C-alpha cells in the first residue's frame, strides 16, 4: 500500500475525498461516454462550468468507441477465500478493454505500461471471457485543458497477471493483519478491494 492513512480513511472509514472541479468534469465525461442519453450540457451548466469546459467536452465527443462495447461493466474475481478483486471497466468488448482517463496533462507510454489498474483490468477481462491470452488494452487520455485526446494501446502478459495477484494477496494479508478487514465488514463496506 502506498498511503495507509488515505486507504484507511477512504476504504475502512468510508470517508470519501471532496470532489474537486477536475474530478467533477471527469465524472461528466465518463457518464457522457457510458450513457448516450446523458445530458452532459446540463450537467456542465449545473456545475458552473464555463464555455471553455463546454468546448473541451465537445472536443472529446469526436472520439468514437466501438458500437458494441459495454460501459461501466463490473468485473470481479475471488483472489483469496474471502475477498474479491473488483474493477469497473469503462468500456469493453470481448477483444479489447478501454480505460478513460481525464487529466490536465497527457499520460506517457511508460505510465501506461506500469499502470497496476490496467493490469488488474486485463486480468479481470481475461478471467471473465475465459481467454487463453490477455486482450489488448486501450487507454484513452482526455486532456481537460485543451479538449484533445491521445490513445495508448498496450497488452499485459499472463506473467504480469501472476505478479499482480501476488501483490494483491500481499496487500490483503497486510490489511487483515492490521485488523482493517474486519473493521470494513463491521461498517458494512463491501467485501472487495
């Protein structure tokens, strides 16, 4: 775990950080791609965004995901007897996983290659479809400062899945040793990480 205090506050105590403007804008963009009937213009207006943000989001609409992709799909897999690994895939087909990132600057290829989140999604997608080899992942990075986007395609290996599972099991063990697992249950927080 990188920051135990932040993990404890958010995932054990259930204290969510107050969303800032960039987080709200990112949520609007995610919803716009997940739901074709979503009125993103009203959402932008209701959150007091300016003409600049309207133009930025209009630029994002130029990106087209595959028509037969599913959105915000929950995947889970038991990784130890009493704990599931859970992921919400932004967009996916049987052939490809798509992850949407909104930020004020662009990601780079090394950050994409090192992303633990993408490795987890690759694993969950491979298990869900019972694939022999992991499918490609496409990270679509939308820049909230200028309305442009870049795509990064990557792929994980089964060996990377194994390394990730070891890391996840080690983190679960640490959480249990700290007594946080039971505390989460007592608070009614879902049984997953």
